[in-house]
């Protein structure tokens, strides 16, 4: 069964249309939209908002768009560029990755604090063959300035190609400079790269990267939280940076000036408890000032070579992968894998951070091992997070403990 | 009273001759030499060792040299290049700085552990007008590879000149490359720079830096733990690195290859609880590999400009120095200065680390403030460490607390 078929089976057409509507009717997801979806479901929520019966606040939030947005039309528009909308309930929906956006670290329980609450997007527009769940499970963001030095371009390309060769999906923002160097290098080694755009996936921006982004869409994916037809604005770039930080296992900044957008991606990664790495450069280079700031004052890890990226984003599983196939049986499984599998619920789902806490194993390791367990069928990722696969063979060899 | 007169007054000639002998009779100070000095004093210790009556172990340690070393001759030899021997008991003797060598961090109480015990030298041969106590109280080591890139040379020069302009003594090893760039830059801004050599202060090594080191000796100091006439060996370079780390408030590594001697200086600085900084560079540059190692794995602070050096080595006192003259009275003294002065003993002496613990103030700040208090006469540094000055004016305005 293909990913498309799975999704069709899991999420009815009208639910997907409803999410398309809900994700477009306000500029960003709001607490009121999510509250309504959580209480009455997406279809009823869509109907209430569209008909202006969703209460005063929501009516005001949706007022300018509620009669003009057409979820079905958006899905059709996406289909013309072979794009689809991945929504909660789809097997590929990265809910576990996006959930921390609702309550980033640094945000106090009373809602105050330095880090703004962002809220999960209501869906991700996805243009390309890459499967979200598979590809994001082992991924790293490589981002940086639009005006790099030849040094920065070279390092971005080397690290990205290297990470791709190690099986990582390289996620970036499709921009000129470091982003483009990262995407291009991954395409060069036939790896998987994903570009998260600030505008619609049907509007490959910037125009100068049209050819590059087309190739990314053909082999990996071009992704956006904004519906087809949406143009770019300054704040949509910042929203895009946040999505990049949330979707990936770690963020690496290659070159960044003092006020580079890449620093916002890094700040969000840190707020979402994702490791942040930065590539140093000459202290005389303005293009490295942002990276040195991250290294000096914000706890970023120094990244100098591919192995550093692998360690940052992928952790221990990398250096000692268990022999293929063994992860389908509890016997012969390494201790770390076993503890992670034991920590997984058999129904519902858990975020990697919960699994990590429960198993007493570093989150980066947990993410890497979960990706491997999924590839062997021992774990599955559902709308509520990760759970142990119901596979009987697994249960048979479960030790009494 | 000049420094020379003070020292002459404090330490009798025969004691100085004895230290000259004791520091030369074994290649390095040994626990047995120090034990004997501590129990019978330097003169008797010298006599016992010279006469072969110091016990089996010491006899063996000193066997090859005990009849050939002549302390008085060494002092005379030093005098021909206007050098002297600073010893315990001299006002300038940096005993507080050298003491941690006896028990570096990482060394367990039972004497085992990863960090070797080094032991304080029995004296420092000092060639130049710089006063040890004054100049080392506010100092930073700038070290690095003998084979730097033009970038490393430039950064070493900029940081060293900048630190000197901020009133720091810049200490280095007198070697080619980064060391020479550091010394030269400080001379260029008429600052104080000190070169610690692996061999005797009468043998300016390397020969190619003869002119530079001569100028350092004329304005700052050329220093060695080894007596005049001593040539260089590989392990004397390592001993020299240790002395540099001990004498300075912080160590900054500018460029260093993976196995550079500068990394040993940094490792010793860390073991002696001195802050370590490292200058990043291109990850493609082999000359920066050692610095990146320090930044990535060994907790070094990223250094990009002079202000970073000041913060590393000098701390808070820098940014808000109290108006000149006020430190002679408790009234009008800033809170930090006051707490440090109150923590000083009125007799005996205390190491900056003890003062820091007692006052609840960072050691780097304590060191900076002590230097200032000494310059105003409010604190003095004696053989047992720092103490409050007996000056009556100070006592008169001491608040009841």
C-alpha cells in the first residue's frame, strides 16, 4: 500500500478538506481554532467557522477569509503540482515533532516568557515523493546566510552531502546561499533533501532557485504550512524557520551574520529541545559572527565535519547499529534498543521525549533508534506519537520482566 | 624602595643561593626536595643534598649534579644578562599562582589520576624590569602553533595588542609563529609582555627570535624555571607550557594543530582552574583543528575579539573600575571590592581562590580586584599569599560589621 493510499484510507476526504480550510482561514493556527478542532473535530469546526457560528473571537480571526477559503479547491490546486496535504491522522503526520511548538521551552505555564507560543500547523502541504514519517525520523536542518563566503558554501555542501551519505534527510529553506548549497549538494549525491518554503508549494520561491526547487520536489519534497497560492512575507519566513526547527532532529548553522534568519531557526531549535550546531569560521569574517555567537553564548556544538553532524542529529545508534533484522526480535537486541522498545506504549502513542524520559536514554538516541525500529516494523508512528507494533512475533519473544 | 632592594631586604643572599642550587640540582623539583626545604629550610636542605647526607632517594635524584651545581655562580651568571632569581619569600614570588601545580584538578588525593603532579619550581629566573607580582596579577597567556596561517598571525597580534592596551600583561613562550606575533604586537603598543623560555634566560631561544626576545627582556621580562646555561629539550618545552599556564589568569589559544604544544598549555590551564579560550577558524584549516577541539570537547570559551579576552582573564572589575584613589578608603568603595578586602586576612596570606570562596566572588574578578588593591596599597602579596595592608588609614574607616 503506498503512502497516498494509506493516507486516503486513514483520513476521509472531507476531513482533509476541512484541515485545508482550517489551515488557510487564519494566517496562523490560533488557540481558538485548535480548541474548536479538539472539541468538535475538524469537519464541524470548519462548518462552524465558515458559517460564522464559532464565537466572537474566532469569527473575528476568520472574518476576512472565512467565506473565501475553499478546502477542496486548495487540494485540487495542490494536485496540479502533485502536492498533497498531510494532516493529523495520516500515518506520516509528524505530530510528535510539531507538538512542542504549543509549549516551547522558556515559555512559562502562565503563558508568559521570552519564547512565543507558536501552535502546531493544521497540516503540511507536501510536494514530492519523500514520505514524511520516514524521512523526518532521521533528519538534520542545514541553514545559513543568503550571502555566504565561498568557504561557507563549500562547508555547507560538504556537510550536507556527508550527512545525506550517512542516510540523513537534509532540510533547509530553499533560499539563496547556504540553503541552496545544502540542497544542491544532497541532490549531487542522490540523497534526500526537503525544502520548507515560506509561501505555497506551487510558488517556488525565490524564482532564481526555481530549477533547484523543482528538482528537490521531484526527488525529496518541497513543503509549506501555507496553502497553495500564498506569497511570501517577512513573518512567513520566520514561521518557516520555526517549522524547519521543529521537523528536524537537529539544526546546523553554517554561516550567519549577526542578524541572520538562521539564528531564529537556531533559537527555535533550542526552544524545542533540539540540538543546535554551528560551524566556526574566521573571527574576521562577518558571515561567521552569528555562528560564533551561538558557539560562545548559546551552547551550540561546534561542527567541523560530517561525523559531528551525525553525532549531533543521530547519536549513538549510528556508531554501533545492530545487525539488520535483529530488531524484529527482543532476543539479541542491544540494551538501548530494548529499553526504548520497552518504554513504548502498545496503544495510543508517546513523543520521543517521553520515551527518552521513561527509558533513561538521550532523546537524540531515542529518535535514531525509533527510526530504525520503524524501518524494521517493530515500532509505528501514529497520530498520537510512537507506539510498539502489535506484531505477534514481537510479543512471542517478549521476556518476562 | 625598588623591587631589587625589597627582595634583597626580604631574602638573605645565602637563601637565594640555596634556592638557585636546589632548583638546578634536579631536572625538576621533586617531592623529596620540597619536603626537605619545608622541614629544614633552603640553606640546610642545600647543604644536606650537596654533602650527600639527604637520604637515599634524594642522593640518587641529585647524584649527577650535586657536586657540580654552584648557586652563587648561577646568580652571577644571571647577573651578566641582568637577570635575577625570584624565590619564595620575595614580595614578587607568585607562590599563589604556582601552588596549584602541586595538586592539579583531576589528580586524586591518593596521588593517582590523569593529571601528573608537577610541583612548584624552586625559583624563577627573571630577566627584565617587569615586576612579577604587579605584572602577573593581570595577565593572559596567548599561545599557539609555530606554523600559523596569516589569519592566525593577524588575530594573535590584534588580540595581544588589544589586551595590552587594556592593561594586561601578555605572556607567551617566545617561539616562532603565534608566540612571536603576540610578543611583537605588545611591544608595538608599548605594553608589557613576558616570554617564558624552556632553557636559560641567558640563552635566547630560538635564535631567530633573538632580537625580539632581547627587546622583550628590555621592556618586560624573559623568564625561566631553568638556570642560566640550560639548553632546550622537548620535555623542557612541556615544563615551560605548564609554567605559562600557572602564571597567567587565563590562556588563549589562537591557532593550534591537532598535536600542538599549545594544547598542553591549555590542558594545564584547565587543570589549574584557569579559564581557557580558543580562537576559531575555518574548519578546513589544519591550523585551527586544535582550537576547534578545545571549543567542541574541552569547554574552552570562544574568543573573537579583545573584549572576549578581557572577560575571560579579567572579569567584571574591568567594565566598572572604581574611581582612582577611592580604594584607599572603605567608604565609597564598590561592594565587590569591599567584600574582597573584608575577606583578606590581616596577617599571613590567602590564595585568590580562598578569597574568592570566602567573598563569594568569581576568582577571575578577585584576581583583577586584588591587582588593583595592590596598586593602591590596600592589599599586599607576601610569601603566604594575599593579605590586607596594615595601613592605619584603612583601619580607621573600617565599618563595624
